[in-house]
C-alpha cells in the first residue's frame, strides 16, 4: 500500500493528460471545496510544445480563484458531474462553476459509494488514443476526505492496451446505474460510458474485481464467492449498530481468526471511537481488537498532525494467497446490505499484516453518529430531491428527476420571493414551469442555492434546500468590471493562459465579489502598468481581430458551437458583447479610448459579425447604431478641421468596405 493524500494520488494519475469529461459520486459533499480545490486538478493546460501539460497558477483568494476557474473552463470546457447524497451534504458557500449536480437518496440506505472516473487524452494532437481513469475508495468530496483524513482508494487506468472485459463490464454497470439516477441526461456520464465502450476489450483480469452494491447483492455474498478465507483484518471507522447483528455475525463466522482495528481518538489515546456495547459484543464473537503494526504507524504519521480514520479495508487470508478489499464499505449491516457501496478486491496482493497481534482496549468509549457513516434511516415523507438546471443561453429551467409528485412546487430565495413554479411532476414528461426570469437570474448571479416549497398528501408544508446547476454560464452577467481595450484586444489576439489568469486576477480584485472574500492582497500595480497601452495602434487592433476571426472561423468549421456562443451570446468581459459594452460612448470606461481607436474597434466587431453571417441579431444592430452615432459626431476629424458631412459619409463608406473586405480576404487566405 502506498500512502498519499487523495488529491496527490489523483494528480499523479492524470499527470501528462488532458481531462475531457469527469464524473464523481460521493456521500458527504462540500461543493465549494470541490470547485476550488478538486476542479483545478482537472484543468491542466497544454504546454507550448503541445506534448506535455502543466497546472496553471491560481490565486489563493477564493473569489478570484473562482473567476480564474470560470475563465479556464471557458477556454477548455470539461463536462463534469457529481452525484451526492443530499441528506448529509454541507454547503457553506454556493457553487458557481458549470458542473451538473445530482442529489440522490435511495429508498433504503444511502448513496455511500465514492467513485472517480475521467476520460483522458494526450496533449499531443498526433496521438488519438483515449484512456479512462477509474477509482473508488473511502474518500468523500470534502476537505477531510481529500486532504485531512486517513483514507484509502485504488485506481485503474483503462486503455487500448489494457481493458479487461470483467472490469469494464462491472464498471459500466455502476455508471449505467448512475445514468438512470440522473434521468439519462448527464453528458459527462455519457462521455465516460462511450469512452469505455469504445476500448477494445481484453481477457478478464483475474487479480482485480470491482464490487458495486446497490441492495441487490450483499457485500458478504461478494466476498465469499471468491474463495474460502481463514483470517480477517478489518479497518473501519464505523461498526454495526449492534454487534449481535445477524449479517455481521454470519460474516465473522466464516473466518477462523478475526482482528479489527480499535479506532483510537487521534487527540486522546485513552478514548476509542466505538460504543462500549459493540466493543464487548464483538469480543464475545471472537473478535480481537488490535492496534496498527509499527511499520504502518510510521507511514501514517504526517507532521504529527492528528488524522481521523476514515479508510475501509478488509485483508483476508486464504491458503492460496492474500486478498485486499479497498472501498466505501463500513463494518455495518446497512453497508453490507442496503447502501450503495463500491470497492476493488485485489487478489493475491501479498499485503503484509496491517494490525498488531496483541489485543488492546481503551479507558473510554464514544458512541459514533451513524449518519456520518451512511447508517441512516431514510424518511421519504418529505419533499423528494429535485435536480434542477438553468440554461443561461436558452433561459430554460430543466428538471432532471425521476419520480412523481402531485403538488405544485415553488422555488424561493432567502427573501421568500418566488423564482419559479413547477406543476406536478410526472417522471414520463417534463412538467410545466413558470419562470420569474429576471428575478431568477439576479438570484443565480450570486448563488446556486434555492429553497423548494410544496405540500405533501396531508397538506403539510414541506421544503428542501437545493443546488440548482447552471449551464452555459458564459451568458451569465459577469461580476468582473469591463476590461480595458488593451487587455480585451490582447485576449482576442491569443494571449497565453498564464497572462489571461493574471488579467482575470487583476479585474477580480476590483469586483464586488472579491470584496466579499477579500484576503487583503495588494493590487498589482505592476500588472496594471504592464497592461496599459499594450495595443494602441490600428495595426494591433487589426491583428487582434484577425486572430479572433481565425478562432471563430475554425470553430464554425469544426461545429464548435460552445466557442461561437461564448463570443456571440456571452456576457463575459472578453465576449463581443463585453467589447461593445466597453466601447459604448455612455460607459465611463470608454472615455479614455481615443475616438479613432473606438471607431476601428467597432468596425472590427461589425466585420466579425458579418463574417459569421450575423446580420440581423440585436448585437449587430447595436454595433451599427454605435458606428453611425460616432460617424455623425464631431469626434472624428478627417479633413484638418474642415468638416464636410458629405465627404465624411463617402469616406466612412469607402473605409468600411475596404477594411472589412481586407479582413475577410486575409482570413480566407490563411485557411486556404
């Protein structure tokens, strides 16, 4: 066994690859930690050489970091989704990124499986092969699960050269289950499943088996169908609600030797984190409570920081060899029989003993809260979990839930104002939805959390807090102030990722959102000075829009609708609408821009729209109005002060025709 934080383990597993889709499942869930600390691992960038990757440097200020992550995801979108159990999730700060969040609680037990799966591709464009990273273990999508606890997991990488049929089949069964849970509308899952199905399957892997329990088969049955075992070691932070539980008793009786780690409180070595009743009852059944072996203790120590045990490991010895199960399965009835659980059984691994031979005890015993470990008695009398997503591009609210609910549901904000109303739910069709669009969008600019209120069959009010996923967030109004023309043209021209992140950090520091989480970082005067007047002449405007036109032309040829939408429909500072906002004469930010530079930039925007065939949209109309107003003003001096309106009109007509034709010819010639 190797010892890492889960974050380090994932980073090592995807190093040198680009993630194109990712799916996670978890029990406990902290959305802000997931977005701020886990999503950056997925957003590796291609190096300048194109054959390697690197992790971009991000701000330590959370608000700025969120803005930088939005920018990275706009540059290279990764379909990402999470299934979590809403009974225990904790949301201290609302998620902001374009991630599909699905709350799910089964009718019995809980959603306790922790899966990570990603589609990987090479940064080298000449290499077309894809791989799928798949892992499972004890780690929740929380700070404790990825950084602080003692956790355990196992990962495999499925490739063209190694895709055992038995593993692919069992993994696909699990992912198909989650696809059904998400009403078959999850794009990330579709891409992962398609990638696994496309791999050439090889012979079964006899050394590894994947377990996925969802109440249809018990953990005991899975273990004992392998072979006859004689010795058992159990690492678990939680135990059955009763040591006399028949399922647990039957499991223990299959082994001649039974040793279980006594989970000692890392902050008080006289206290065991297990109830005294369970401790005594399991002793009666022949369990020997032990501590770690010395070599394991040394490996688990990290800077003398107390670490909570959360790993679940079963080491089983047979005459033929030693097998090791690593996963999410606690030593409890619900984990064995009812919960959704997952793990890998690694056969003939040769794993040394983990526990010492000598039995130990404690002076004090604590009762452990079962709900923290998946031991939950579900009550389904309340409002079921609604999985909602709002599309900023289409301005539509979609319900991705599979159940019937015969009463209207209202979505509210904290001020008790209605954001939307949903008619009764029928899992066979989308319900009728009425949106207060302006109020809903104003709410979603600041938070993804909404309150759902309805009535049950007894006409009692029921309510639930929900995460409302957001799609096409490029069309969401940005919290950043307008960019300077210098920085805007630099981005159009193809600025490096590191430079874009620097500029994003600079403007995020000026935004209202940054003030909410300010960490008192000094403003970067150097960055501000560096970016001023970077492009100030006509040739640089032409060059910037030339590169932008090339990007959009390529996107149109490759049917890359997301990139086209970002620039044509988006409301971000570096979209065309953001550029128009900057150049509009009523905006105070535009007053420092010379009239000629403003005019040339507006004409360039018009040229880009016409090249894409966007003649009649509202953006094209607004641009034409701005150009006309500027032409009719006295801000543009064309004849040394001898202003002749007729001459001016002819000049502007000639200039736009020549300027736009030249730009289109250059773009066409480059592609030819």
